[in-house]
């Protein structure tokens, strides 16, 4: 055993975590992967059901790898009792590679992004509201444990037998820590204030609320956010409402993604609003061609872009460029589509380098 694994093994014993015999897993198949880990599906001979095996990516120069592993375990254990958070069963060690795996609940219906794409036309508003409440209830538990998720998006929400489950607490931080780490996350769901001030702004519960607002819009539309990130951060623009959406629902997600974190509601406020939502008043603008998902085909989308993929020069623009924000939705202006003057790369060229301009122009990529 390497020296850096010694404190890790000690931490596992202190947490009284169940260990699974890796050789008892069968038909191991890779189902997902990202910058922080890879997830496999396997048959568990002991429990006679599918489980998910997640290994974190270890880098030779990352001396804090096992510390991060324990941190994710600690976060998972803190919220492991909630029905809308993926269940953690224990850990397993592959003796042939000395790779540790988290043994997790397997969600048989995949992630929310894919589920909406494949099933949106069968979902009525009663189901959509319940989906929104599932995510909100799970996030409420996370916030009650004084944890900030920091990476909420529709690929980190899983669907299992009609319920939505929050997963991937690898980027999560206790509010007692001082980290404002820049790595990870999807830009289209990230707090714009953080993106403009990533070295000075510490992500908070309000940052998760912003991400939740984008997720609630996604449930209403059936598709991932597609608005150019420069328009979000520099103009303050947001995705437009979808015809057929209850007006109360639009108000809920519009309040959640307000630019000023102090003006965003708490997670309890949002859950209470969803509990008391009225479905009678429906948004319908005959001049608005925003439609919900119909025979959706994947398009260029910023949500596929990880912050790890953006050069530092690109991010510097967000703290230098002038910002003017569009008004938020209220009951009085709900029928108005948020309109702001077009801000293009041309408008910010005096603030950034040529390389940054190139990076910004290339931000919108194909999934």
C-alpha cells in the first residue's frame, strides 16, 4: 500500500463504511464518464441487483486525491438518508489495479437530460411539477446539511422508477471551507456572478439556487439550455419562457436565476412555491416561437462545455467587460419577453486579447 493511502484507509475505518468484494461484481459495463470520474454498471452477486461503481480519476501529481475521495464520502454520508439523493452502499477495491470504487444505487432510467429528450411528449404538468419538487427536496436536504453542491445540471440528476435523484457530490463543499475552486461544472448552469469573479466569489447556496432555476426551465422545455454564455454573463439574458408553461412556474425559476444572489429565494421558498403552484394561468405569447421539445435532435449547446475546457483568458473577460442586466419576470411583466440590446464579441473587443476573442467565439460547440 502506498504511503498516501494509509490516512485514506484510516478514514474509511473511522467512517465504518461497508466494503464489497470486487470479485463478486459481474458484467461490469462503463455507462458514464467525466473529468472527475467514471461510472460503471455491475451486477451485484450479493444483493442480486444492479449497482453503480464510480471511480475517481487519480492523477500522479495530485497529492490530495485521497483527501478529495474522503471529502466526497463525507458529503454522501451526510445526506444518505434522503429519497431524492442517490444512495451510497459502500466501497470496493479492485485488487488488480488498486482502484477504489464507490458502490452506489443504480438509476435504471438514466440522467434527466436523456430522459427529457426521450419522454418529454408523455409528461404532463403534474409530472413536471413533481420532477421539480424532487430536485428541490433533495437540494433542500443538501443545504440543510450546510453543503453546497456546486455542480447541479441535468446530467447530475438521475431518474429511477419515476423519482429524480441528485448525484455527484464530488465538487460539493461544506460552507465551513474557504475553497472557491474554479474547476468543474457546466457553464450554462453556473452562477454568472461566480463566472465573472471566480477568484474572489465563493459559491454559496444561492449559486445552487441559480442552477436549480436553469433546471426548472429545462423541465419546462424538454431541452438543455442553449443561450450563448456571453449573453448570460455580459447581458444578463436568460432562456425565454416556453408557451404552455404555468405562469406561477415561470415566476419561480425566474426568481431563482436572478443575477443578484441576495435576491434569489431560499430552497425552502422554492419548495413552498411549488407546493402552492396554480396551473390555471398559462403563458402563451402568439408572437413567441419558443416551443417545448418536439422530436428534439441534439444541437450545439453550451451545457456540454465544462469550465475545465475554457482558457483562463476567456474567463478574465467576465470580470472586465461592462454588464447591463435585463429585468426579471414579475406578475406584471410576465407577458413580456426579456429583451436586451445585442452584446456581441465586437462590444467587448477593447477589454480582451485576440486569443480571448477567439476562445469566446468558439465557446458554442456541438455535443
